[in-house]
C-alpha cells in the first residue's frame, strides 16, 4: 500500500510550531504592573474586605470586568477598564470576574472573602497583546488568597448559592465598549445569570452591590492625590492649547494640542473623548466630531480631562478665538461665571447634593431675564438644560449616591448657557454658548477648587488666547 505524503500540510505544521514553540520564552516573562504611582495592593484588599462587611453573610457580590479586547476588523482594541473592578483590585485591562464572599468560605483549605477568576491567556495572546495577570500574579502581587481560571466560576457559584439567598451584581460601567460588542458583553452576562437563577429559583439577583457607591463617592488620600495630578496635567493642556489658539485653526488641531500635552506629561490618555466645539457647534453639549475650521469671532468650548493612573479630571473653558469677547459674549460669559461662583459657595459638607445646581440655576434664571433673553422664569431650561455637578474619579461621571455632600467627594461645577440660532430672543444672542467647569473637593471646612490655577475671569481668558 502506498502512503501519500501531504507535503504542504507538513510544512504548515512545522512553520506553525516554529512561530509558537511549546516552551515559548513568552511564558516566563515577568508581569510588569503599569501604574507606578498608584494605590497599594493592601489598600485594594482593604476595600474588598470593607465591601464584604456591608453585605449580609447570606449574600454574594459579583463584578464582571469589561471584555479583554473588542474586535475592530481583524484588529483588537483594548476595552476601557471596568471602574468597579479596578476600584476593588487595581487590575487593568484584564478579562476577569470577582466574587465578594461575606462570612466564612473555605476553598481547598483556604479561607477567603473573595476569589478572582481569570482568563487563561495563551502564548499567542501574550505575543500579540502583552503579558497579562496570571494566577500566580493575582495571589503573589495583587494579594488574593485564591485565584482560579474562569471555567471554575460556575461550579464555585453553584456551591455558594446553596447556603445563600442573594446575589448582588455590580452595575455595568458607565463607559464601556460601544456598539455590537457592548451588547454581546451584556447579553453574555445576562445569559450566565439567567442560567444560575434557573438552577436556583429561590436566589434573589439584584443589580448593584450594597456599599459600593458609598465607598466610591468619598475619595481617600491616595485617590485625591491621583485626581490632583490628573487636574494638574489638564490645566497645563488647557494653557498650552489656548496660548496657541488663533482664527483659522481647526477644532481637531486644538484637540491634538491638548491631548499631546496630556501624553507628554505622563497621562494614561483622556478620561473621556475630548469635546472641542466652536460657533454654532457649541449648542451640542457633547459633540465629539471636531472637524470645523474656527472663524474669527467664534467662541470655542473645550471640555477635556486627562486620565492619570486610572483617575480622570473633567474641565471646561470657553474662550474667544480672536482673544476678545464681544459685548454680548462677555455678558453671557460673566453670567455663567457668576453662576459657577454661586454654586461653589454651597459646596459644603452636609448640604444637599442638589444645592449647587439650585444656586446656579437661580443666578442664570435671573440674569437671562435681566438681559431680556427670557420673560418666563421656567424658560431657563431652554438655555441651561443640564445638571451643574457630578462626581469624578475612575469614571468621568463617577459612582455616588447624589444625596448629601460629604468630605472626600470630588465633583464638578459646570453651569452653562447655550443659545441656538433661531431662539426666541434678539438675534444678537444667537450662537453664544458658554460653559465653565471646575473640579472641587468637599472638605470638613471650605471647599477646595482644584482648578483654581486655570484662569476663569473674562479678562484673564482674553490674555491667554494666542499668546504662544
């Protein structure tokens, strides 16, 4: 009997093994934690233990990371970090699931109040996307008493829910992968939880983990330090960009200058897509298509924030591209500034979280009536249609209860006025849009404005423009 040799197949197999040998040097590379100025791993362990104490001994908490990478064509782009997972582990860019287990749970003789489940990444993954956390790193570096591969999650949960009655699922992050991939991520998680519920009908599945928002809304000293650095980088970015601004430049050129400065000064990147709008584009609050040429006489709104070691700033300034406000532009600018100062004055602990917005709205309402832009006080919402404050931290709109201001809260003060063309007011006001946004820490005493070194007064703003 003749034996036919498939030479092309043999060559393909040999070539494949030559690319990825069985004992690849990639398998022994040391893990390099990217955040050198960040928070200690002991602090993350303390957070996990504290969170478990908020929960009943008959409950379990589960936190899903974002997917490791989301596909774009035949290329894979890293997803944004799930802020809940990062807050509790310090683990960036890693497909994983975290269980918080109150009370006493023992796995193979090891008592643990949490377990991390990791993707078993192949040598090929490491070659293309870098060395990720493995089980030894999770226990030896990150301080988990037990780390397992993801396939073990189902059996561990099956064991745990026999004696427990509630499963708390951390909310999906506010910022995640867009489009189809996001839908698939959420669908996969819902499918997993549905199967668990079918096997355990009496199990109560709740969205949100008790205590997590409370913990995240008040920043500790390490978090404040990192946010301050993010703000410092952002301020330098604004100064460099506004100093270089002049008529005829494009919105994307200003964006490029801003983000170049962020990266030059050691930021991770931006905390959210940079917003650079000019003229009539500025009536759109979060437009991120920055393609227009900025004309002489236009106002520019730049809403940008550097991200540093995971934490983000969120700052906005409005400036005239030619370095001089018109009479009408200055009146609107000064009105927004007055509203911002009024809101800042009530950023005092134990005040209602809504107090800054109430104060800012009152000032803008009165000012627009005095200028003849509105006749009915309720029409203020037509020109000021968003809230004045939100928390910042790991997310640009960070987790929190939004009830009472507490020491350690870091939030924005960002009133604005936007007058679209065709509004029911004198046309001299049309296309005047102004937003001023600062970052504030609530303390036991007076509030601290982190962005105080970035000019806010109209004359100071004018002096900055085009002075490179």
